[in-house]
C-alpha cells in the first residue's frame, strides 16, 4: 500500500497506481512465498517418527503462506479500491452540499 500511496502522490489515479504497484511488488512476493514453501515441502512430505509431528505444522505454514499471498495480491488492492471509491463518493456528496448552500 505504501507504493500505491507514492504513485498516487506522483499523479496516478487509483486504478493505475494499484496496477503499477502490483507489477512492482508481485515478483518479490512470489519469490518469498515460493522459497519458504519450497523449504517447507520436504518437511511436509517427511515420513517416519519425526514426520508424524512436523508434517502437519509444515502443511499449515505452507497453506497459510499461500493464503496470505493471495490476500496480499488480490483482496487488499480490491478493498483499497472500494474504500477509495466510497471516499470519493462522500467527498462528492459533501462538496455538493457546500456549493448548494452558497447559492
């Protein structure tokens, strides 16, 4: 969201700033997710005495990380855009009331 705010301050509109920030941050986010999930994969597939205890934890870490990645890349920008639209609507409503009162 910080990169989105920087782009908005540079003059981009909401949609353009979200797309550009997504392009800029997608590779580092995916690389971090894939390296962590890849490191946990042998532990998740382990068998034997220690695998019985550690495999469920590794599976939870992998699935949680993948879920958080999807939230970061899809849900958060969508909610940002929704609140931006709502804020723009409120601003339009209140600026109309002020201009109507002056007449």
